[in-house]
């Protein structure tokens, strides 16, 4: 097949002053930030599903993208889809991609067909990705599109459906391992309920806990040293999903003894659907020791669904980058774009504009986050705010040397004085830092 993206040149770094829309202004893979190449900090990944598997259909209308490889799941069409995927990723010059099993092999009604399609598809994926010098940031199994999963995968009332899911997860996990992937993701889009009237909630939680534990056991059995990541989302497609947000997932992991085995893949649009900010989800995951990876995107402030748009917000992204840098950076995780074009963005080049804008946003946010940490205003303020707890009775209480009664007695010795939280001052300090010159 001819090269779908032949009109698009490889995207290169041309610096902040370029007006070339098909060039990076901030993403310079080799630029050193805090002793590490930008490429190694950001660990950028392009996703298969929104980029080349999706045809632009929405609940009110059919696909708008006339991609020549779509409309069929015959082996030739899937091969052409794969070639288009790597035509895109290699031109963007990022080191990673992410995929569902079904992106590569399509959906199958019969388990035996699925298994043989995976053998063929994963062998071709391996060849193609190596040709382009790429590997997966993560792989996953699609346990939500096929009608068999309408009542859940692991949480399905029918164990035969859960067994099909087990076959998919086992196969996709082994494939991710064989392809040199760094993580394996579980997103439970149908693990939840539409009505409690037909749902045995404790039973479903136990099924999900066992399924996750079995996935972790299998990871160790095959010697996969990457991370297993759960991706929180509160709802959509089902009314209530068990992996609601980071804190809920952590409670679930604790209950099933998996908190040292599983981390989270955080997606901003999922965070906002749950009524949390993106930064809240990242900070919470870090505080609980389960931060793994990010599916970068954004929602729309006016509507309540998962619009999966490319990220835009420099302020929010810089704040999150600062959290990531403070936490020591990505370990095995990275920055995957779980983002898609608007339905009217039908040109091949639109896929590039979306990704280039987002990659430059992350690059600039990284540079600014580095300055923010170097400046130190915010961290000094934070440390100073809690200084009282490092000494005296505060310390003794934290250490357990003082109990509730003895600690409470100290209140009789001095009355607390109100101290400003200085929010507006700190917000304007952040604005000042966003104005800093981070040109090379
Ligand atoms: C759905 C979502 C998925 C997962 C992978 O909202 O984010 O694309 O990232 O299944
Ligand atoms: Co996602």
C-alpha cells in the first residue's frame, strides 16, 4: 500500500521561533534537563486506537475519517493499519507506542481464532516495530468492545466470559513481554454496573480481585519485570466503574493484598470525570506509592464525558510535571497520548497537528517545571508551612510519644494563631514562573 502520510516530512525540532506547523518548537529530544535527555524524561508514546483504529464514529453518526485501511478486519487491512501506525509514530520521532490486542488483530467471536490471529499479528508487530526502532510503553487487552463483555469481563456473572478475558489478558501480557514493553495496563471499562438491581457487588469485587491477582501471578511466572497498571475511571461506558479514581483503586489493591504489585495509569479526563483534578490524582498516587504512568489528554469544561482531546493547559501540565520531577521522574511509565482528533479533523495532517501541539506542551512544561523546582519558592513555602511538626510536641505526637490526652493538654499552654495559606500569592508566583524564559 502507498504511504498514507507521504506528504508529511519527519517532524524535527526547529526551535521556538519557527512558524513551521510541522516542526517541534520545544521538544528537542537531546536537550538535557536535570542531567537527563528530554526524550528520557518524557518517554512519549502514541496510541494505536485513537490514531489509526478509530474511524471518527460517535453515538450519533458514522465514521468521518476515510482511512483506506478501515472498514475491514481482514489480515491485509490490519497490516495496512499497522503500516499507517508506524508511518505516523516514526515521523513523530517518539520512542514508544501503546496498543490493545484488538488494534492489531481485530475482534474475534471464537477463542481459537483470537489465538491464531494473535500469533500472526504479534509476529508482524514485532518485525514492524523493530524496523522503526520502537517498543511498547504498554500493551493491553480490549475487554470492553466485543458484545460478550456487555456485563463485564472479570466481573461478568458468566465465568465463560471471564475465561475468554483471561485468555486475552494472558496472551496480550505475554505479547507485551515478548515485544519488550515496559508496562501492562488493565482498564476496566465494563467492570462495574449499570444498575444495582441486578448486581451482586461484593461478589463482583472478589472476582475482580482474583482476576488481578492471577494477572500478577502470571506476570511473575513468565518473568515480566514491567509494571502492571490499573487505569482509574469513574464511569463511561458503564454507570459505575469499580476503578473509580486513584484512592478507590488503592483501597481495592490493599483489600486484595496487591498494593506492592500494581500501580496506576492516570488519565486527566478520567480524573475530571471523577470530580478530581489531574494534579490531585498524580499527587495521591505518589503519596500512596502507586504512581505509574500517564495517559495525557483533556476533557471539555462544559460537558461531562470523555472527549479525549489533546492536552493544552500549560499551567496544569507544568504543575504535574513538577510533581513528577519531584518524585524522581517516570520509572517505567511515560507520557502516552490517549487523545483523538475531532470528527471534523479528517485530514492526515490533523493527526500530526494534534500530536505536535501536545508534545511541545509537555516539553515546555518540563522545562518550566525544572525552573519552578530550581526557583524553590513553592517548596520553601510548603516546607515552612509545616515546620512546627518537625519539633516539640508536634514531633512527639507524630512519633507516638504523646497520646491524644497529653497532646491535647499542650493546647492549654498556647492558643493557635491564624496563619495565611497565601493561595493568591502562590498562584501569582506560579504565573511568574510560567513567564520564565526557557529558550535554549
Ligand atoms: C478509555 C481509555 C482506554 C484505556 C486503554 O477511556 O482510556 O483507552 O487507556 O484501554
Ligand atoms: Co486511557
